C-alpha cells in the first residue's frame, strides 16, 4: 500500500514539472514573438496649455414667473368676454364682465342711505350746539352714518367684483366658459401666465458653490426647438443643500421674447463658471476601462500606459488634472491595440487628429 502511494506521488511530481516546463517554453516563445513583432505605426501629440472653463450641465422644468387661475369672486351671468385664447394682456385688463344690474341698484340704495344718514347727523350736530338734542342721540346718528358709509363701500366692492380683470401682465390660456354662462363663486374662467421671462429651477453640485452667484449668464435648450439656445441669468440661490444629491437648488430667469417656451417644458441647462489655464489633450487620446482613464505615451520607441486624473471636458478636448507633463508624447492613433512595452514607430500626419489644430511637436 505504501509503495503504491509513493509511486503515485512520483507521477504527480513529474507531471507538475512537465507542465511547468511547457508553460515556460510557451512564455519564452510569446516573449520572443513579441520582440519579433514589427513596431506599430502611431501618431502622437503633445499636451498644451489652454483656457478651460468649469461648466455645470443640468436639467430642469420651466414654469411661469407668475401664474393664476382666473375665477369668479361673485355669482353672475357672463355678458362679455374680453379676451382671445393665447392673447397677451396687460395688468388690469378687463377679461370678463358679469351682469351687474342688481349690484348697481344695490349701490344706488347704499348711496341714498348714506346721504340720508349724513343729513340727519349734520342736523343733529347743529341742534347739539343749542342743547336741543342729547349727546346720546348724536352718537347714535354718528354710528348710523359710519354704518351707511361702510355699506356703500361694500356695495361698490360687489359691483367691482362683477368685473374680472388681469391681476398681472401675461398670456391667457384656453377659456372654459362662453357668453351667457352662469358662474358661481370660484368657478374657473381661464388661466393667466407671465411667460416673458420664464423661471427655470435646477440644481448645482456642491463642489461648484464657491463659483456661482446671482447674475451669471447661462444657456438652455429643449428638444421642442432643436438647434436653438435660450439665454438667461441665475436669479436665486437656495438656502439648503439636498442631503441626498449633495446639490443646491437654484433658479434662473430665461428670456422668452417670442413666447415659444411654455410652462412645464423640460430644459437642458449649461452654466459656465470660472475659466483658468490648464493642461489639455484631445478626447481622442483617452481610453477608459471601468472607472479608470488612461492614455499611452511614447517613451524610447515603446508604448507606456499612463493613468490620468481628468477634469473639465469641452468639445474635442479634456483637462488633465494629474498624470501628464507638457513634454509627454501622447499617442492618438492605434492606442486601443497597444500594451505597455509594445514597440512603436511614430509617424507625422496632420490628418491623424480628428478636427486637427493640435501641435505634433513640443511647444516652446
């Protein structure tokens, strides 16, 4: 039994040794093949200093700066509609006139009662100087005069409430009534929205708090009007950060002179913050694997992988916060097929970079 175990052990050792030898031979062959592989043709550029700007990209929903549902404050039948749907109106514009004949008659009664109360009080005041009337009677007449004055004011208010006016300048919406409709108190007539300018609420990440302030200019766009930008300014900053998103809610005023924008529209926002000089490279050079970003640089005829810490991105270029120096030759073509240590042959071509406009030799 012990002899069989010994034989099995010897067989396993020999097998393991053979496998190891075979692996070493394969590795040696692969290394030799790598050494014999012809250098890869690549193009390079050099990082350069350029002006970059921090830009906050966000989304938000438009809303009117002021909006209200136009309703009736008294009951009555509509005798006049003085607006067209979608029409801009000024503050104080008469929108709806209700039948006010009863209210006018009530006002006339109140005016007559006021005149009578004033006449009685004036007569009593003259008689009091001759001690022909008691003080208590004069006081009662003064109270009656005050009540009559208040009743007249109430009658005037009820008459005014038969006129439904625009509380602010804006655009009226679709109407829900017609001439002859009987309105009860609180019934809806239409909507009124102040839409030039409009208000947009969005959020700014907390890392930019030191760079934002009221009055900063921004651009916004919407899928409803492709290719068009709408300008605006930052108008209000929130007082509290959102504890989940770690961002600050802010409001912007968006210009809407043509009244194309409507409340509820979804908008994309671009807010440009501070500018600074920084090292940049073309986006074309950057490779990504998971959360890691890197480039390949040319060093003594070989490719070397170089991890990066990137910052602000702009069309065609990206800021390098850490990982590169101005003298590093960054590979911009064929880098997705390279590994560290691969041989390379650097070519010069003005068409290698998408968009062009980048130095292929070190500046300075």
